[in-house]
C-alpha cells in the first residue's frame, strides 16, 4: 500500500457535474457530467485517494486531464465503477491477454473486476452461450450473486467442474512437486 499523508481524502473513482473550470480549459465546461481517470498524472503516485486527494468530497478541484465525459445515459453511480474495476478487467483481457472467441476466461470471486471481466469475455465471445444449462435451477436461486453472474455469462456448470478439477490437479502438482522440476 502506498503511504499517504494524514488527512488524505480517500476514493479513487468518482463521477459528478462540473461546476466551474479555470481559464484556458476547453476540454470540459460547467454543466458537463464527468468521471475520474484512474491515473490522471500518468503514474502510481497520482492515483486519487493514494498519492493525491480522492473523490470522497462534495467538491473536487483537479486538472481537466483528471476527467472524461460520462457515457450517455449512465448515472454517476454507474460511471464511477468504470475507472478502476472496468479498466482493470479491460486491460487484462483485451490488452494483455488479447482474448478471442473460444478462449477460456477464469475469474476469481465476485468483485467488480471479476464481474466486468465476465461481461467483457461474453462480449468478446470467449464465453459462449450453452442452452443445455439448467436455467430452472438458476431461476430458483435468483438471490444468489454467484448464480446471477453465471447466468449472465450463460456458463455451463459441467465445464466449470472440469476446470476446477484441472486447476486443483495443477495446484496440487505444483505444491507437492520436487523443487528441481518446477519452472525457474
């Protein structure tokens, strides 16, 4: 964790309405709806809430480069999920892994990054629809977040069990393998 000064205003992600801009600012204007950029200073020390004051405030004064316009039709709450969680998932899947149709995407947990990753994988056809899935089972478990996410991805439970078995075997093999056969 980055050490911060006492009194640091937390929260890396934010969205709101511009109430005023300084002289010479032409990229945004009063009345625009904006969301924060996760790396406004293009470096780790500029991350709002860590190396700089964040967005847990009624008013925030930052450079115009620290903001971008809200997607049309999005609420402030919806847009504020984009800078960290959505950007992290997008970069992992689309930039680093360069997923393509037929790829398998494995996420951990049900946090914001995982939920965005499932949606991006579905949109990129890395998760294919499988109509053999028992939708009646999911319909009876509507309150269960994990099942809601699986339903959104049209995930096949049999495939999930196979993958869990493979991952368990790989983990156990690495855990109990003699040191000389592990990769350097």
